């Protein structure tokens, strides 16, 4: 996260916030030193100080794509459930589940001072392949810890619907592709190599059983922060897509966005430099299997599914750009990424067949 000018203040009534905090027993006096944090999230993040303590406020944007208040309530619930666990996360201080104070649900969490490796690295990490290897291993260890959470024991037994989870997922994204036909001038699915064949394979080869668990829902290198003083995770961030489902979908997502052998960035949508030293994907899989005891016999399916799903998400932005609803420069770049991801999915699919 980096500091930016606090232009999100128009969505946060500081006086109303201060009154609510007083009711919660969170200090007295004015809110000061307000800055807006940026880092890829569309949600509003404000860091501020009150009565000698620092806080970070998180609330939805003005026009969220989903129900912003529901997203905040779900995130706060996950952070509350993770308290005392070994999953690196920002500590929840307090949350406001209704919109009566700021016009949307929000929560307060402990500040984080870590860095996003996709944005840049401090010298300690940038100058040491050994440190970067430790960073990569810390990422897969963090994901393993999420998968090992006893979600019922921490109060998340009704947080999702694991029954039929994979069946709903594969069919949903097939329908998502079909929905892009509504955008004028989108050239159609012919521009996405093998997309229908990949979708059919996913439907036919879908794993019949899985071990339900807590999922982050968008686990990749841009959604973790590393400590400034050590090559380890400080926190997993952006829990807005979390649910109870199949944790191996998270593993597939990480592998789909992980650079190819030797750090080949042409196969991924996330660029981290320097990369030398980060573990290869095969080692991540070995560590995950050892730590979680998960059955990885269907791992190729999860890898192909992750590429397929991410490609269709990116293609949606291109379809909107074709209809004049988004910048074409961005749309074309995301379309190229979608094609690249489907190429990677196709190679993994062929490996699964051989």
C-alpha cells in the first residue's frame, strides 16, 4: 500500500465516524492525519490517527459492482474469524454492519506497513534471491494455513454453500461467456482460442468430491503484503470474494497467475521483478500438499479452471470496451492476457490427457 491524496474523504463523514467510534469506546477527540491508501482495490481505504492510535477504515466505493455493504460485512466476518489463527491478516478492530453512519457498511482494522511485490521491493528483498525464495515459500504457507482453518469452529459454518460448489462454478463461467454477446461490436468467442473445448473438458472432468474449506477467492501475489524487515508475509489482504468452497480453487488460481518455468512472465498476468529466486510452481505444489494433506490428484483440473475463469473475467472487460463502456486500450491489453491464459490452460489440459 502507498499513500495518496485523501480524495476518498467525500465518502467518509469524519465527524460521524468520530461519534460512532466514541460509542464503540475507540478513543476521543478529533480524527487527524488522514491519508488515502492505494493498492489496486476499488474500495476506499483511509489511514488515520485518533487519540494516539492509528486505524485503517475500509468501505465500498460509491458505485460498487456488487452489494458493497454486504461485501464489507463478509470481509469483517472473515477477519473476526481469523483472530488468533496463524493466517497472516490485518486485525479487525471494529465494524459497522449497517449504512446509517457512513452510507455503507464499513470496518476498522489495524494498519499494515508491508509492501506489494508486484509494485516494488525494498533493497533487502530486491537484492537477494535467497530472500525471494523465502517470500515465495511464505506465500504458499499462508495459503495452506487458510485451507487448514476449521471454518465451522471459527463461526463460518454458514458462510458459503460447499454442496455443488464446483458444479456451480464451471457452469456459471460458461454462461458468463455467453452473456458477452449483448455487447455491441464484441467479435465473439472466436477470438478466444479453444475456449469452448476447454469449457467442455472442465465440465466433463470436474472432480466429484472435495474437502470443503475457507477460500480467499482471489489469491495471488498482488493480494499479499510482505514485511519490510523480513522475507515473510505480513498479511493476506482483500477478502471480498472469500467463501466456503473448495480451497484447491485458490491453489489453482495462484498457479495460473504464477510465472512459468524460469520466471517466464509471458505466461502470467502478474509481473514481479526481480524474479530470480522465487520457487517454481512445482515446489509450491509440493509444499502445499505436504502442509495440508490435500488430495492433489485432480490438480490439473484446478489449474485449467483458474486460467479459464480468469480469462473470461478479463474478456468481459474487452467486451465492454468494444461497446464503448471501457477504454479500448485497456480492453485490448486484457484480451491479450485472456488469450495468453487460455493458451496456458490448453497446454495444461493436454498434459492431463497424456
